[in-house]
C-alpha cells in the first residue's frame, strides 16, 4: 500500500508542478489558453491572478515533496495528511466552481492517496 500512496503522491506533485508552470509562465501562451479554454484577451486580463494561483499550486507540490523526503516517519505522515487534505479540498472546490474535470484530475487522486494512507 505504501507504493500506491507514494505513486499517487508523485502524480499529485507532477500535476501541481505542471499546473504551476501553466498558470505562472504559459497562461497567455497558446498551450495555456487551450488548456484552460480562455481567449487571448481573457488570458491577458487574468494573468496576474493565474500566476498567484500557480504559486499556490507550487506550494502544494513543495509540501508533498517535503512529505516524501523528511526522515521522521511521524512528520512525514503529518505532512502527507495535511497536504493531501489541502489538495483534495481544493479539487472538490474547483470541481464545484470551475469545472468537474478538476475534481477528477486533482481532487480524486489526492483523496484516494489520503484514504490509502489513513488505512495503512
């Protein structure tokens, strides 16, 4: 079960690093606009907000990386629970407010990882 939890955490890390890159650096570029389905004008208008959101995604990824490299098992567990809970809640909120895809791409993997972690 540890392998499944770690694999899901790695997925969540990669997802959030990619989201950070898209939101902070590629928001106004064709790939960013296509990914989020926004016009060039809307991308220009919202690029500061997107960059801010990207920064938060980077912090979530950093917290999960920390949870994998910290040496104390209790501290690692606490970090995993906290950051996976944050991601799961963000995914749930995003799924309700921005688009259902967010729930499945962001929230569900974190929720499954959290459930497996708590069951192990």
